[in-house]
C-alpha cells in the first residue's frame, strides 16, 4: 500500500452502510483518507425529510456522494466509478436482482480496484456449499470464485454470522417477542454466531484502515456465539414470564419449504437448521485476535425495550 491513506467507497447507506461509514470516519488510523458513498441519483436528490436527514448525516461523516445504480448500471459504467477508489466496500445486498453481486465483482475486477470487501457479511458460504435451500447463496460462491481466480485485486471476505437484529424478526422464526415463542433451528444444542451491524461496521473499518495480515482471505468475526438453549435462557431472563419453546428441525423445515417453495425466509431458516457454516468459536475471530470488544447477546437484550 502507498504511504498516502486509501480512498474508500462504500456501496449503500442502509443500516450496515451507515454503520460502516460511521466507523470509517472515526477510526484512529484513518489519517485523512477520503470517504465516499455510492447512492442512486434519486436518493441523493430526494426531497422527503427522512432521506434528507440521512444524507445530512452522511455528509457530517465527511462522505462525498457518488451517484450510480448498481442494479441497473452496466459492468462498464460501474467500473468507471470503482476505478476512482483504492478500496470498495459493498454494503448493499438485500432486495437486489439476482446476479447483482456477480456484476459488482466483475466491475471491480475490470476497474482493477486495489482492494474489495464484497457483500459477504453473513455465514461461511464455503461451508454451506452449492445447492443449499437458499439459492441466493450460490451467487455468493460465484463471487468467491471470481475473486480467487485473479491476482490484481486484493479482497477480504468478512463472515459475521447472523445480524443480531435478525434473530428477533418474527418471520425468521427464532424469537417471536409478540407471541412469546423461542425456537431452535435444528436442535437446542446447535450454535449460532451473532454480530450487531454497529460492530460489523467497526470490523470493516479495522480491516480497511489497518489491513496488516489480512489479504485475499476469509476472516471471521462474532459478537457472540451461543447455543439455541442459551439464547432461550437469556431471552427468558430478560423478559420474564412464560415462553413457548419449539424445535424446527431439518425435516420439519424441509416440509414447510415444499409447501411454500418461494418463501425466501424459509430458505434461510432451512440453511441455519442444517447448521453448517453458521457458527464459529470466538477465539477464531479477528476481533478476538485484535482485542476488539464487541456486543454480545446478553448486552443486546438489555438494551431492547420491555415487552408490552
């Protein structure tokens, strides 16, 4: 890397993108590096109050705006944008057309971007393997193959486990606060790795500004790794009262998916029930190796509002 600080482009400014930009702007090793965020032109020019407030916050972090549309722009158009930056961090993944992540990777390689952190925040797709219940994960493997097959662009994949907030989505099925249900995917002794979006942002900034020993590889981070039994115990302790407990094992979830084959959330729960690539020991994590304190499930639960 050159002596001058790298310029960094963050794709997207949702929950994760904003967390990454906040952490990048505050990191002690930033040393004046330029920050930018890629947004659709319509988002940059939006007149509604919520979007204007969000854009004002991004500007306060020192981020310039880079207009582009990753869903509709071509590889060539995106490559022209990426070529202006040393490091690109993709924080846009949910709800995009199939093939978008492969297209982004091809644009990165065409631009010969020196460093790329792709949208791989989640589980270990190598361990999950091709042909899983969640067909979107096969595209993640295609991205890995593209990056591994070349030498011009350094890349880092950050495996984070499940976003902590996702655990409490009723549609995901693990913790349903309103109905007071807790479920294990697979079995109670199976484990799940969890990380908050804020902490993912902190680790992304650490990798971007302090890349020592981290290049062309998959790294693992975790706010917590717990069994479903421990998760249920912590939920009961935090909120009190009676809770129904259920196990959604592999066969049960396969049956539900046969009934609703287009249910995207069921595809996710099926993968977690198999239990491959969804959890790792805290000692294996980059945050553990670098002494970065991150929020665990017990702390996260304490910050949640009381149930009505």
